C-alpha cells in the first residue's frame, strides 16, 4: 500500500455563497487528482464569532495534515494566504490552481511568504 499524504479543505461560507456546494466539490476533486487522502472540509462561517483559521489549524494538527486545499486565496483574511499557515502546511488553491509550499527545513522562510530568512549564526 502506498502512502498518501493527508489534506483538508477550507472555505468560507460568506465567500462561496450560493456556490458553496460547487466549491466543496472542486476542492474534493483537486485533492483526489493530486493523490491526497482527503480528510474533510473545514467550513468557516463568520457568524460563529470564532477566529477564521483556528479550527483549520486545530484539525490540521490533529490529523497531521500536510496540505490544505481552498477554492482560492479570497477565502483567507484580506484575500491573502497567511505566511504562518504556509510555514505549517502546503496551501493549494483551485482557482488559480497554485501551490504555496511550506519550507522543506523548519525555520527557513518561504521566499514568497514575505517573512525574512533567519540569519545563520556566525562562526568564531
């Protein structure tokens, strides 16, 4: 049996609106096409009063997910994928289809994340 990394889906009800079922199916379809073991969707409703990404982070940690798939960057606050999320998970968008990969070595920032690289410790 081949190992398949785990992925979660994430969307906001206020962004998807009437297209929510379509967005959900697009996320599932992309997860399958990319070979992920799809663990389910985290659906955020702003009326809940909770922080937007709290449940996503908790589920990703609990399931040891390696990626989150979302319909698009507009599902994140201010339409931007949080750099802190990219540090923990690969973030994959359906439209446009793109992958924002986490750094291979923890502590090294991703060039596209907008976070500065941690400087090396000087040798004596």
